[in-house]
């Protein structure tokens, strides 16, 4: 498994770096980077003569020679893992697993890594999950393909306030619906899904639906009718400062209508990349919230490195619920320093370098994260013993 990155100040990708090397195949990698810590969270399928397993790992994306710390999440007939980060920095992972002829979607998250089955079990009929976590309120949403008779439909399930909601249909038709991808709005509890849809092997279109809290809307065709077919879409959500007039950038492969290559008298499309900018006048920017926004400032962690205690603190403009948590580099919660209602004003915090069980922590890199409903900031803390 290799990794490369392109710094924001450069147009050149760095030389690829090997993160994971075994005498086996590594498949379907999925990577997300925490912008507050620069920690990359990676999941993929490792396939060897001993079977398949879902691997999760983390590494410092800014290091000259990053080292991947990793462990196995699940094993068996597993496939297509997808990963997202919660507003608290915890990784969430969904994947597909077959038991005999029955297939289902499974889910887990840090720090406990408890595995849950979140879909029905369908005979030879569930594939390609995609997961996103809303930065607005932390809702987890997973979409996937599900077989319905001779066709595949798109289903979704959301986890709201740590409770899984009933299964939802995004699209239920007599046609073939594949490769769903989901994204979300940073300022409202909205979700957007695109997928490829076809009535036969060649004529694929890119369809789109959104859920603004009132249910999934009727699919909209974004690509039009394409004889050669449009497949494998991707979607990314862009917000401006107000959240009004937001854009979704959509890309997909579109086949060339000229049959340049034939295999068994059936042409193989040559794919070009098409990009579509979709305009969403959804509103709901920060200024639309009913309450006055809370102004928060977090103090720098000091001393850093720390050998005795760690000092930090924060100021807050009005009474609010505040959470101050320490994570290790894998995203596990090590210490919950504060989680409750505080009064407006300046608050000084001293952390004694212990975990939630009172044990002194080993030397290493940790992350102190301050959160309110409208504010999040993370400071790196280096502990020395």
C-alpha cells in the first residue's frame, strides 16, 4: 500500500511512500485526513492465501517517512471498506461481508470498535457501501447497493445521536442502480447521493438525490442519456461562508460513443472524465441559526513537550456545553477532561497526563480537542516521562 500527497502550496505530488507491505494483495483503499491533526486514517482489504481482512491504520501525513500503525477490524469474505471522521475526530468504518451466500453491511467506530450489522442479509445482493459523517451534527450515513429481484436499488441508513434509524430507500426502481456515493452539507442536516443507473449493460446515466430532512427526493438525471454510458461517479460538497448557494462538484467516467475496441463482438467504452458543477440554493449558513453564535478561544497547550502536567484552557462568550477530550494518534479517546455545561468566561484546565483510569500515559504524541456545538479546535501535546 503506497501513499502520496500534494501540498497545498505545490502543484507536484510527492514521491509515493510505501505504508504497508506484505506478501499479499491490498485492495480498495479508502483514506481520510483529519485537518486538525494531519493524521491520515486508512482502511483497505488485505487478501492472502489465509483469506481476507479489513485493515485500519493511521499515520502522520506530514512526516518525511510516515509509519502506518494498524490492526485488523474484521476478516472473512469482506470487501469495499469506507471510512469517515466524526466531529470528535473518531474514525467510522463501513464494509460489506458475505457469510455463505448472504451479504450484509457492517459498521464500527473508535474507540471501542464494536462491530454492528446495519443492513438486512440479502442473498448475493449487497455491495459497495459508502460512508460519510456530517460535520454539522455528527450524524453517520451509509449508502449501498441492494438487490431487489433482478435489479439493484440504493439504500441508506443513518445513525443519529448514536442511535441507528430505520432503513431508507434512496432509489427503488426496476432499473440497475450502482456505485452510490454520499456527501453532506457543513451547515445543515442535508445529505446528497449520486449513483450510476442503467436499463442494460451500456446505457448508464448519473442520477442524483438529496434528503433535506423531509425524505429522499425523486432522482434527477445529471448526465443525460449517454449511449456509451456514464459510471463510477464521485461527489464533493463545497460551502461558501454563508452556506447559501453551495456547490456540489460531481465527476464521472463517460464512455466514448465510438467503439474503438471490441471483445467478443461487444465494444468496450473508452472513458473520459466529465465534471459537473451542481448548484444547491439550500441556505442555512451559520447566520441562519436561531441563537447567537458562541465565541470560543482555546489556549495553547503548555509546556510542550510536557514532563509534569499539561496546562491549557479556553474562553467562551456565553454559557454552553463544552467538551475537552484527549486522543491518541489512532483516534482513541484517552481522557475526557471536561464534558458538561460551563459558564461564560475564562476557564483554566490542568491535565495530569493520566488516562480515564488514572494511569500515567507513556511518552508520545497526543491531541487535546476542545468542542462546542459551533467550535472545534485541536492542539498537539507531546508527553515525556
